[in-house]
C-alpha cells in the first residue's frame, strides 16, 4: 500500500490526543531532531528531500530556510509563521490536516523552528476555521503540559513559544507580507520586497513563513530520511500531495497521493468520475487563481513542472471542475467577483482593474455585452501581471480569465450574439 504519511492518522470526528499520537509514532521526530541532529543538518535534509511549498508558489522549502541569516549574525527574536489562512476558493486541504491531526502540525512546528533556531512561532489561522481553532488550542495546551513547548523542550537546551492567532478574515492575509502586517495589527497590505521576510519580517526580525501542508511533511522527512521522501513521488519533486476535487463529480473530497499523480487518476479513480449526465469540460487545477486546463490535458501529471508546460500551475493542487452544463462565463464572473471584493486596494491595477473586469463580465453574462468587450478583457489579462502589481492577487485573478478567453471564447461570443446566457 502506498504510504500516506500526512493523512495516516487523520480522525475527522475526534483527533488523536497527545498520548494516542505518541503511541502512533508521533513526536519521535522531535526527540530525534533535538537529541541527534543539528539545525543545519535538518535544513540540509529538507533541501535534499526536494520538498516544495504546498501553499501555491512551490518554492523549495529548504532553500527558503537557508535564506534566513545565520544565528550569530541575526537579531533576536527569530520567528516562524505557519500560514493557515486557507482562503483560496476550492481549497480545503489544510483544514483536513488541522482538524484531523493537530499534533502533527505542532510537531512539525517544533522541528522547523528548531532548524531555524526560531524563538517564537505563530499559527496564523483563517477565522472561519472554528473547529480547527478549537482543536489546535486544545492540542497546544497538551503540548505545553507535556513539555513539548515552552522552556527546555524535553530536557533539551531548546525553547519555543507557540501561539495560535485567528485572523481578521481577508484573502489578502494569505499573501505572506500581508499576513505579517495583519499579525502585527496593521492593515493587511503587501510590503515592498526586498527586503524579504527571511531577513526583515515580523516586527522587523528574521521570519520564515510556510504553509500548513508543507510543514506537516517535516516530521516524516526527519524520521524516514530524504531518500525515502523522494521515493514517494512520481515526479522530480519529493513526497506526496493532498489533491482535492470539487464540482460535479461523484465523490468530491481530498486524497493524499504521490506527487505527480495524473488528473485522470484523481478525478476518475478517487473522485469517482463525473456525476451521471455531466461531462468534463475543463479543470482549474490548483485553486481559483490558476489557468484552466481542458480534457486533452487530463493525463498530465499534477506537479509543478508538468502543469507549467501546458500553461497552468500546480497552485494548491485542489481541482475545480467545469462541466458541460455550467456556463464558463458565469463561472469566471463568480471567481473575478471574489477577487475584486478581496482586493486590499493598495495598487491601481488591482483596485481599479478587477472591478472593471467584473462589470464587463456581468454585462456579457446578462446579454448586454459587445464584441469589443473581449478586447478589453484580453487587455487586462495581458497587462495585470507580476511586476505590474505589489503582490500576486490580481495576476492570479487573471489566470482563469485569460485561459477562459483562450479555451472558451466561443461561449463568450455566443453570449454577445444571442444577447443572453445560452446556459439559462
């Protein structure tokens, strides 16, 4: 049976207590790390594992850690922040991990913070995740009571304070510098880079920010080794991946599979295929801010490099299905409306461009569009991109729009010619 380290001990109705987690092998990686491994050895192991960030960008995790200044060159305190502000539409993988096995997240935090020689860690949690907050709060208290957190963890020389911070509830808080501003009690807007957070982060101190799923891999890498972790994957990127599917499939959900598993396998074998009476027409492969792929791409490996070759991105690895009875114009309008509402308003292309796109798409969907509106939409898709904005929110919003114009242009034109939505 294929190993599923991240979800092997997920219990949806009642997560493992600390004692049960220890009986299942939990916290053994903490003991190994603190007793047998130096911080730089853990960082080297993570680099060699080929673990890449699971939050969307896919940046190599060990490389990010190594960008933090050396301890003797660094101001104190040093921070680790876990990004649990999971607000990407169509994405629910981190919720599964936080609700189902909160001690795994705490163990991962301890080891990562030790590798970084961080003094303090924050879990920055999406405010709607009430059950996750409840279970994390209980698990953190258990960890403090059993000397896994606080001073001199398990009799070692290492100490760590861990805090749960429930966010104010904006999509922008998931962007790492907006997250830092929010954590400091400020408006969630992006910071100019450089300097990067690894050198000037939370309250001006060195900070590493990682996603929940990313860090939950760390205890398993420490216990089993980087070669084992690389061997779990079907691609050059190490490990497993929690893939999700939403839309008109028979079994919507999330499954831990080898990195690089095909979209066909995830949709047909694990999600049960399309609901009876519906056909697959398109897939947004990695959350709402990624480009559509079509049925011709269904055998592509769901990994960073493979999806990039067909003009999309892995993102969060959580697929949104477009079926043959859903209007692609209406679907894109719904996504763009979300991004426009969640804009922090800090830069002009996002603040002004996204509402303009929504207004244009709304006119097309309601039968009031004109053919030149497609040129307006294309202009925005071509020009609102990285380098023209402070952060990736607006460029990400352009990905479903640009790819919908490429693959479903005829649908847009039918709306305009017929003066109505053909799907209604």
